[in-house]
């Protein structure tokens, strides 16, 4: 049965009515999500009876390998459900050192097809965090051709760009402005894209809230394992979680009503943005490039 997974930004949000949560491991996470150290994660595990996934998806530097191995061994002693990773060095360490951790492939923009996911499955991964850059039909195609657990981002603002460079700091230094704790944005036409920095560099977040509540029914019908709600910059997160629970209850009780779901969806965001759920990414080569 499908489970609702939350990427919380505060400890209080963990109390919401969700089946699973994703927490970032402090300084080793690149998702815009609550970050905790090992002791705080241990407390979370003791306090909450929810599935726990830990994001450990930053790119690893050579001088960090020994420390990463120590962290992975320490995490393997915890009772949690899976580790979201990006760097293949994490996969290699887990295999070489026989570390008992369920790995979830989580590369923001590359988890886009079942062929690559199936290749990773041969190396032992147990799940995949699907890219928010692909269509609903492509998500369903992946589900129909894979056996591992799929995590599908369906509501919220998700990262669209990250860099190991400290772009915000460098820009502010260039214009002789001191960095503050306020939220910074990159403006493009009518959209503002939040940008922030952490110890790993700069991160740019989608300026629009992806609202896929209506599509949740189809994903339930296709038996998608997890749908992801990201609470970053969401003011009504409790209402969002409640609405997804209502839709799932409708489906379970066979009383789903499209009009009622649309009304619920309209209450969640001012504008209904579907991200890439119905927009294919098409690459075009200009015929006149380098032509003489």
C-alpha cells in the first residue's frame, strides 16, 4: 500500500500524520530538509513510530572517505529504513565493508528511467528517489518496469540546482553587500527562486509549488510505493498532509470523487502548478551551430 513520506523542515512537523519521514544527516545532505546529527537522529528513532529515511547524498571528497566509512558503520547500528545516497563512493563503501544499510539512489536529476534504476538494483540498491523533472507517464513506466521501491516527489518545492561553489557569498562580496539571515531569491520573469547556502555550497529551489494532489489517485492505482511531500517554504503543511490522507482514504474506500479532489487541490495552493508531470523535456540541437 502506498505510504506518505514527508521531508520536514522542523522537528514539530514530524508529528504530522505521515507514514515516513526523510531527515538529512548534518553536513552530508544536499536536500532542502531538516538536518540532524547522529545523536539527534537516535532520539528521533526512539520517539517516533514512523519509517525513517536518512539523506546522505552529498558528493564525497577523497579526504572524507575514512570519516564517511565511520559514519556509515555508526548508522548501520540504528533501526532505520534506508539511506538516500548520490555519490557512488557510498555504494562502494557499503559493499566493500559489508555495511548493513538499505540504499536508496537519490540523484536529483538523474533518476529518470527504469534501465538505469535496474542497473543500480544489480548492485544492491533497495529504492530510488525519482527525479521531479519527468512526466507522470514516465513515472508510471518506471513503476511498471522495476521491482524496487519508488519515492515520487508530488508536492512542494524541490531543488533544481546545486553547486559546491558558494555562489551567494561570492556574489554578495562582489557587490559589497554583507550576507544576512534573510531569504535570498533569484528572479526570472514572474517567479522567485529561493537560493541558500550550507556547508556544501549553494542550492537553488524551484520557485513554484508542485501540486500533484489530483495525480495521487493514478499513482495509488499504479501502486507507487511512496509519494513525497516537501514542507520547505510551505505555510499550510498540516492541511497538505491532511488532504493527501483524505484522497488516500477515498481510494481505499472506493469513494474517490474527482470534483472533491479538485476542490481539495485548489485549497492547497493559489496557483495549480504541475511541474514536469505533463511537460516532456526535449533536447534540440540547433542546425546552424558552427555552420560556415
